[in-house]
């Protein structure tokens, strides 16, 4: 069964600290993996998209890693800011089929001053 | 560019009432989607339209209908609302249909059915 699991469910960190969010998936055959940021009351916004051959991808203070062999990904946030408070959703795309995106349930990050 | 817009932002319905959620995009995208987001669950695809003039069922289509009015607009209709349809609904669009096309999401409609 194609699934995407994220951990932790929620996380509270102090402003300025780093954190790492985890994503494990069983989607096969794999096409790509995306991380989205969803602010409260808003729609998800794409942070990164990684294909099978990419191990690391950065977008400012956000760095995503992918290990396609173990089917794991992480999102590392450096020097967190209050504006990083949001839900972070891991999405894995299947190679075939029209309904081919599998969404994780997200990690709710709260950055406190 | 406004991107993907949705109306209304909030709606409360009584069981059995009907309503239509509107979605429009100004990015000249070919494909559009409707998702629902429930607490503790990932986004689930309700219906999608790969291109103007076509619509197809997603993972959870029961109780919904859609219309691709033109290339810009894709509406979602609830004919007889049920409490189980209480959710946040997101419309999205992408340039094409397929695994590598990025989807752009609207701000969502929060629907409560009592």
C-alpha cells in the first residue's frame, strides 16, 4: 500500500534553533518527493521537489534530503524564524496514474520567541 | 497574478442543502484539482480535470460533482450536504497532468455541515 508517514506530528522550538522533520514512504514506483509549507488558514506552497537522483536540495534556510534506497526524506530548517511556524507536508509522487500524489499528514512546527 | 482563487472562504450548511465551491486560476494551466483536508489525514483528491473538457474521479468522489467551466474555472458541487463533508476544500492547478508538474494551491474553503 502506498503510504507517506511523517514525524513528529508536532514540534515546538525556540527562535534561532535548527530542526529536522522526517518523512518515510512506501510509494512505488517512486517519481519524486516534495515538501510543502502550509501556513494556518492558507493553501500549501511548494518548498522543494526532489527526484530519484537528487540527495540534497536547498531553498534558503530549508534543506531537504532524500535517501531513495531507504525511502526516507528529511527537511532541515536552519536558524528558525517565527514565520517558519506552519505545517510541513511531505508529498510523494507515483510514476504512473493520474491520481498519483500521496500526501503525508504533516508536521506542525511552532517557533516561539 | 492572483494565482488560484477560491470562493467562498467560509460556509456553513445544514444537512441536505446544496452549494457550489468556485475555483479560478490565471496561470493558463491545463489541469485543475479539488482536494479535501481533514484533521489527522493527508489531502485527498476528490476530482480532477486533466484538461479543459475532461473530468475524472479521484480517491473520494462520492457526494460531489464537478464542472470544468472553461480553462480557468473548475467548480465543485455538493448536491446534498452531509456532516461527513465538513472539511477544508482546496483547489489546485498545474501546467500539465503528471508526476513532474508542480501543483499550485488556492487558499481553501472551510465548510461546516450541521
